[in-house]
């Protein structure tokens, strides 16, 4: 499952960054600068999660999660073929449509793949499973980003098309090899597919389980910060620091390595330390590292180190919050809770994409001002968690017993 998810996320990010790095040289609308192109691609991946997350949670109650995973991986083939045609004919409409379809496909199986963590490992392995899951995810981002950045400096549309098809094929055959015994389906307790009603209903349901809404908020802020930083690093390395796309890809890869390392370590530490402690440490280091970048504007080597540390300690926000959601005794509503988490997370990512676009429009692509925005978001989140009580994994296990 980890490997199948790896190649799925690799394909998402490879496609996304090939567009960001390559399509800027195509014939684009006059208003579409590189910053606006980045924001548009991010929005195309995010919007499906806002409108289809309720449906993705609903189908986990009707069908086997593994079956949903397999079907969605099969649907990836026509999507990447369409994207390949967009690259061959250098058509921005086709490639953006492909990103939108990839976002819908990813959204539809997201609750299923996260739900399989609990089915495979049980409650006691949730923190470890989440840590490894996020580690593999960010390693996929690393490879996809580096590969896309390098190929953009050695552009060949046919190679990009064939690689997307290869990644889709590997993911599908890995998905077919998963063996898992799932919890019984609860077809009598099917929720709504209306995103607004779904949001309100699940907010109230999550409120009955301590820390679920706090966990959802933490995960959403993590992805919001991550989306803003990922977009900003492209501009910071190429515009502010004056380096190539390949150099930008390497810095973004270091960020992915940092998050993967942080998630792996935090997945192990969650059993021994309070979630609040890990979250506090993580956000404090994020604020400190980004403040140094804003104040000193260091060269690419020091900047890369600070971005690595920022990403590593950001994992101390993601894993504890994700564990808080999955350790709650929500039973068959676990799929809905994960879909609810996705919906909120991608609303935050969309907001972050909008803020990124606005800040760049106002500051004329000043990447340092975007780092200031992330610092403000991190400070507000840190203050929020300081006012809450959290629990360790052992506390949840005692309650469940």
C-alpha cells in the first residue's frame, strides 16, 4: 500500500511540476505569469477535494476500500494519456484539465487509502503507519519534483508522457497486490454527498469526539503551509536567488526529504510524548527558520538548510494531528472523518493558493513576503494549540480499552 501510494503521488507531483516548469514558456494568456500559473495548477488539484470529499467518504461505507483504490488507479491511465497529449501539443487547457481530473481521481480514493492503515495495522499501529505513509508520500514528492525540474531543462514531451504512463502502471499493479481484511461495511449509516451539509454534519459529529476537530485543523494548516512554501520555493530560487529550475527542484526535494524524515521520527515519538509537546516544538522551529530567511535572505546553501529544517519540524504538526483523528473511536464513520479532514485541508490549501497569488500580485513576486505570510499562519496555529489539552497515544489506548 505504501508503494502504490508512492507512485500515485509521484505521478501527481511529476505532472504538476512539469506544467509549472515547462508551460511557462508556452503561449499563455497575458495575465498568467509564472506565479499565477503555479496558483492555477494548485487550485486545479485542490478544488475536487472541496466538492467531492463528501462523496469519497460516502463510498467507503458502500464498497471495499481496497476495491475503490484499485478502480481509481485504473482510471489514472486515461488521465495521463490526456496529459501527454497536452504536453505534445503544448496546450495549456488540456494539461490543466488533466490536473483537474487527477485531482478528482486522487480525492475519490484518499479516505480509502488512509482507512486501510487502520485495517492493516490496527489501532496500535496507526501512528507508525501514518508516519511511514507520510514519509513515502513526501519521498514521492521529492522524486517527482526533482525529475520534473531536471526534465524541464532538457525538455522532451514524449519522455514526460511515457514516464507518467509508466508510473500509473506500476501503481496499479502494486495496488492489486494488497491483501487486507477490512471492517464490515455500514450501509445503513450513509452520509450525504452535499459538501455544505457534509461539512456541518461532520463538524458536529467530530465535536463529540475530543481533539478530532483540533487534529483536522492541524492537518489543514500543515497542508496550507506546505502548499504555500512549495509554490514559493520555485519563485524564491529562480527569481530572488537567480538559479535554474534544476536548482529549485533540488531545494524542493530537500524540503520533501525534511518532511519525510520528520514524519518518520514523529511517528515513533507520538507513543512517548504528548501531541501538544511535539506540535509546539515543530511550529516553534518553523517560525524560527523562516524568520532567519526573511531577515538575512541567505544564499541558496544556507537557505536550503533552513528549508530542510522547516520541513522536518513541520512533520511534528502533521503526524500528531493525523493520529488524533484516527485514534478517535469513530467506528464506521472513520471514512467520513478522513473525507471531512480532506475537505477542510483542501479548503485551506485553496485559501493558501489565493493568498500566495495576492501577496505576489501586491509585492510584485517578492518571495520574502510570502515567507512572512507563512510565519504569521504558524504563530496563530501555535497559539491555538497552546490553549488546548492533547493526549498521548497511550491515553487513547486506555480509553479504548
